[in-house]
C-alpha cells in the first residue's frame, strides 16, 4: 500500500457517497488496512505501538451495520 493506493480508495469512497453504508464500509476497510500496514511495516516503534493498540478495537464484538 502506498499513498497513491490510499488516494484512489479515498476517491472510490467519494464516488459512492450517495450510498452512505457502502461509503462507510469502504472507509472502515481503508482505515483498518492503513493502520494494519503501519503496525506491520513502520520503523517507528511509537507508530507501530499506536497502530497495534488501535487495531485491538476490531476484536470488540458489536454490531457494525451502519454509521
């Protein structure tokens, strides 16, 4: 994943903004994947720790149907 990938995905979200549930899902996916990428490959230990801690919220079991 690089900045151009993220920019393309942000544009994809903008393209479906009328369908807020789809846009929200695409945004959630983008955030999760970007944070995962930071947690896995960053050379900054603080960034890795912050990203890893934030990803722990994905393990909380709650309904994720709408924004």
